[in-house]
């Protein structure tokens, strides 16, 4: 037999389907109006507030503390960020259920790969955009306001807020795989999240107590913190994230699409 | 379609799908599809055709029974098996803002095809389906025919062994429909196809086997010829030419023959129904002799029972009329 006629067996790249869905989802998230509204609103509010502080500093001559500004940014991120993340993630899978998901899931990709790619993509876009906005505001506050913050404490604050947002994003993706409707997923998540937050605040209980987190942000930017409790907090967020993802993954791997 | 199990492209055993304990979409479907088979999946709306296809693709999980593709059990995570399948859904939808090149590249990546394989393949497919001029345009602006061609290219990007096309001619104009049927004929030379369609003439033209579903139940599975042949095979219509009196006289002679169940004459059309136990060739020879004796010319003859549509309708009608008897059907029925 002519050797040139023998085709070597085609080697499929096992990571390629995962990578393709991750890339595609990230690209589509960046093009979505929810994401654009989030980034635009975050930028307008953040930089608008920064400029307001700068104006007070230059016009009235009142010194403006960068630590106070950044603690407010972090507190605001904790309060409003989850709502935007819920909007951004609750439709990850449920919005594509039906023919659009068919056209992907009927190809050479497993449900596990699909779910993981979607989850990682939403984590990536959410956290990258948050870090971009928060990092820009940190840089702006350092240059434009009175520098009195702990950069390391501020970065730790970003990590904690990121951990909370990642936890919400994971719950959002998991809920989107559990629910058939995006609206239902948003409603369930929103009520669960803020209901739990309110309950923890009223009881004054737990690492994820919103009031505790609120106070913590002010202390972090001033450099008044201990590593242990913060790591524990991040660990709790990571555990809840992974648990939510596992529940979503197991359910999605078994359900009809 | 008895072939050793290892060679079967698709095999289902007592496949049943019940949605949320509310709707029985598929009931006890057992079939096996050999390599090279072009199976036409027929059935009225809601018969379970799409459910069966989705079960074969692993998009749905069976409530009971199993599906095997190329000898291995299909499931939601059987990605390696799906690499052997090319699928076109009923109304293919595409993610917004994509061009054919981007979309096909994405689809090829989903099959794990490395760049040195997928890039030339997608280029040749875009050329083959005639989308070269619009390969950089957004898919959102495409016509039905263009999206159908893109769907065809998508289903072929992984060079599959099995093609599953759900209503591929749906919404196409006659020219595009003709091209699609020609393509199916060409592909059937070296691939196994399952084609679901409401258009029975399409199935008749391109398929060599048929499966008929009615209310989730498989009421026929076998060759298309058998399906056509088993229904009203002794029912013929003859268009005649000649003097009306001679035609009437010939008809009355034919009526007197004992082999006929019914003989109807309507102007120049003669409708004949033969008894079930007679040899149709010798009886028809007698008919032709009688016509010749009366100087009546034969313009055309057609076997009414040979129409797939009629066979399909008869099957569904028969299944409906069985009523509760369905519950007591013999296992091999």
C-alpha cells in the first residue's frame, strides 16, 4: 500500500472543546448589555465619586482621604456588586437552553466540560472587570487624593470582595443550570442572597455577616487587620463556591437540555 | 435489519421517555440501524421523532431502555461518541454576531479538531456549500437557504459516520430543497443517515429504510419498499384512451372476472382492486388483453398502494383503530 494514502488517526484535542466554550462565552458576555451596563455604571459611579472628592479637595481645600474613599468603594462593591453579578450569571445556562444549547451540546463536548467552561468564563469576566474597575479607582485615589491608605490592605479588600463575588457568580451559574428560566433564577438567587445577608446581619452571626464585612473594609484599607480571619473568610467563600458549582455540575450532567 | 450488534451504527432497546411524569413522549422503541442505511423517520406532529433523535444524541436521558451508538452506550457525557455524529436541528440557530468562518471554527473546536485540520476543512466546506462570498458576513442576515447550507457544513465539519438531520428541507424553497435532497443522496453513498421529515415525498426519494412513529410508539421499522409494498398493493388505476363505449364494454368484461374485488370506471379512468390471494401479474395480463381486444389504448397505469404517503397514513390509521388491543400486542408484532 502506498504510504502516502494512509491517513494517520486524527488526534482530538481534549481541552479544545472546553477552551472553545470558555472563549465563546467570555466573548458573548463582553458583548452583553448587562455586562456593559455593569462596567459603565461602575465606571461612571466610581470615577464620578472620585472626581467629586477631588473637586472638594481643590475647590474647598478640604483634604480628602484615599482610605475613606477606597473603603466606601469596597463597601459599595459588597452591597451592589452581588446584584449585578446575579444578573450577569443567572442566565449563563438557562438562557441558552433549547436549540442554541443543542447546537453546542450535540457536538463533541461533555456536560462537565460545558458547565466548567461556562463557570470559569463567568468567574473570569466578573472578576477581571471588577479588578480593572477597582484597580483603576485605587490608582486614581492614590494620585488624586491624600494618600493615607494601606495598599496591601486595599488589595486584600479586593481579594475578599472578589471571593464574595466569585461565590455569588458560582451560585448564579449553578442556579442557571437548575432553573429553566433566567427570571426565576434571578429571583431565587436575589431573595436567597439578600435574605441570608439580612438574616446574618440581624443575628450578628458568621464570617459572612454583611455588617461585619462592611466594617472590615474600613479597617482593611487602613491596614488594621490580621491575616488568619481574612483567610478563613476567603476559604468559606471558596468552599461555598465549589459546593454550589458541584451541585450545579452534577444536576446539569444528568438533566435533559 | 439483522446484523451483528457490534456493526450497528445505532441501536435502541425498549427506549422510553416520560417527561416529568406528565407526558409519554416515547414508548418502548427498539430499533437497529446498519451502516449505509438511510432511515426516514416519519410521524405526525408530537409523535416523538425529535425526542428519539435527542435521545440518540444524548441530549436527553432515557426514562427506561438504552441507546447505543457504534456499539457504545450514549449519554450526556459521551463526547467521544458524539464526535462520530453530525446533527442538524429543525430550526438551526446561531449565536448572534458570528460569521460562518467564526461559527464553523467554533464548531470544529467543539469536536476537538486541531487547527491544522479544522482550518482547511472549514474553508473547503464553506466553498462546497456556496457560502464563500458571504463567509465574512454576520449570520444574522442570512436567508433560510443560507442558514440551511451553513447547518449542513456544520454537520459535516467532523467528517461524521452518522448524520442526524431533523427536517432538513423545512422552510426551503424548491431549488434549495432539491439541492438538499441531492446532497443526501450523495452522502448516503458512504455515510449512515437518519432524516426526519414531514415531507413524505422527500423520504420516498432519498431513504431506503423507514421508521414510523405514532404517539411515541414505533409502529413500523423496516425497508421503505416493504412499507410501500404491504399497503394496498393490489389497487391500481389505469388511464385509458379510445371510444367511450369500448372502454365501458372492456370494463364490464373485466368486472365479470372473479379475481377482482372491485372495478370502477369513471370516464376514462379504470380503478381496479384485486383479491388479496391472486397473482397480480397474470390478472393484469388478462386486463391488458381485454383492453387490446376492445381496441382501448392504455395511457398510464399506477399502483395506488405504492405511495409512501398512503402507506404511512394507513399505518397510522391502523394503529389508531387498534385501541386497547395495543396493550395485548404480541412481542414480535
